[in-house]
């Protein structure tokens, strides 16, 4: 079987949940089947597109809007006008520009894959359904669900604007879901929504965590440090970090004046840096080469997400490190967890702060919760079981292609 990956983002380094899911898929298929890649180059200098060549052939496509300041401005105008005329979200043009889509089509014609894997719905927005291959989409979250939830949190004027965006995303994303032969959603909730949006076949993608290099600290850290990890390209992480700094952390600091907060993740926005800059107890690191030391030095990990969809790999990662986690219901969506036993779940600022304070004050309880979380990840999110299931999904798609009589 041949699988062509159409990737609007490079999965290396795998420093976010979405990238880890993509890499998990690639690793599960490599060695048993042939894989190749078309990757849209991003502005991040840390991208390691050519490292994908150890798995299979790579075609890297420079984004046309990143050539110069002139190109950025011209394409911005073009994409906005195109979006107004077509009703499609502006970001879908950035995620699937013409040169990227032409490279996908050319590789499909030359390499003749059995399956084309799309990452994120917008990478397939130009897919017309005419190629002789099966179309598989890894729907890392249902974006229009996330957009509607964000709109619900906003004030009246901002809510009107965000609702328009959510409606446009829902229309465009649903259209893509309907064109796919198989949609892989990461939670049962997302699978249900994708089915309701018109997807023909939906399966739940098996999320896994690599436990080999993740170990709990030998003892609970003495310092009362709280850790937040997340890429700030992802809007829910920005909102969650700002909410935690403004509404939750001051409540914790009143009970534990020595508490500190470390925020780790790529591309922290100016709003976050300014909000954190006024408090000496808060440190924002930006991207780091290795998150393991930060987990080892933190008493509690927080995932204060007020909206979103899909599974939060960073929550599973923190649990794999044996760290006690406090999250909201959106942060644990799609996971079979036991609040109070292997995680604490609170949605209000008072409740969230109280849960963190309990864990800071009682290191024995914090360790018990962290180790219970790690045991759950080992039991439920096995890398071997996930790889077997991924293989099963893709091989069934190749069989469906052969059984349908599709030819190259």
C-alpha cells in the first residue's frame, strides 16, 4: 500500500499535540507500507521538513505568501477578497494555497498512492474527489465546534464577529468532511459531530503516548511551581493562559504566596507576554528543546482551556510524566478519566484555584493523583495498540479501493 501525506504543517519537531498525532500515524505505517509527503513550508525556523525523508520521499512547497513583505500583503488582500466572494474562511487559503494543492495532485498522478492522507480539514479544501485514491482526513479537532464555543464566551460585539467566522468554518469544513472516504476523529464526541455534518465514514483515531522517556520525578519538587504547556498558535491555549493569569493565579497566590507559574510553548503572543510581565512570579519561556525538565520541576500542571474540541495530548503527556493535572471539562473531553482520582476538573476560577491549592498543600495527594494518571495512560493509551488500529484503518481503505474497482 502507498500512502501520500498532504501536510499543511511540518510535524517535526513534534512539539505540539497535533504534530504528535501526525507523527504517530507516519510511524505506524512506515516499514509496513510506502509513504511519501507533500509539505507546505512554514515560517518557523525550527521546522525539520527534510528529516521526514527517513520515512519516504518529500516534496517541500514554499508558501507563495511568504516570499516577501510584498507577497504577504498582496496575498492577504487576495485571500480576503476570495473569502468574501466564496464564503470560505481566510485561513483555509493559507492552509491550502494553489502551489501546495498542485503539488499534491502532481504527486498523486506520478506516485499513484492507494490513500491520500490529509491533515486538518483545510488542506483538502480544493479536493474534488476525482483522483483514483481513497481520501483519509485526520480531523485533529472539529474546528467549527471550537469556533462556536469561543463565540459563546465573547461579549456581544465580538460574539457577532466570531459567530460569522464559526458559520463560515462550519460550511467549509462540513463540505470537506463530506468529500472524504474516511474521517478520523480523535474523540467519540467529534466523531458524532463529523457524522452529523455529513461524513460518510467516521472512525475514532487511537491516540497514544510514548512512555519510554517519560518518568515521574523521584520525589515531589519542593518549590511550589505550576506549569502550563501549549503551543500558542492554538487560540484556546492563548485564552486559557490569559484567563489563568488574570483570574486564577491571583487566588492561588493569596493562599500560597510562594507559588510560581511557568508557561512553556512556542509563539507566545504579545498580549500574554504583557500580562505575564507585570508579575515576577510568572515566567514565559517560549519554545524549549525539551519539556521533561519543566515537568520534573513542577508540583502541578494546569490545562485551563475554556473552549476547544478534540483530545488534548498535552494533558496525557503531563499524566505520563506522573504530574497531577488540573483541567476544565474541555481539557479532558474524550478521555475516560476519574476526577478526584487521576485528575482534578474545575470550570470556575474559584474551583480551579482551590484544586491547585489542594495539590500544592498536600504533596502526598499530588503524587498519588499523578501516579494514578500515569497508570491510566499506560493502560489505555498504549502505543502498540494504537499503531495496530491505525494500520487496520488504512488497510481497510486500501481494500475498499481495490474492491471498488478504482484504477490509476
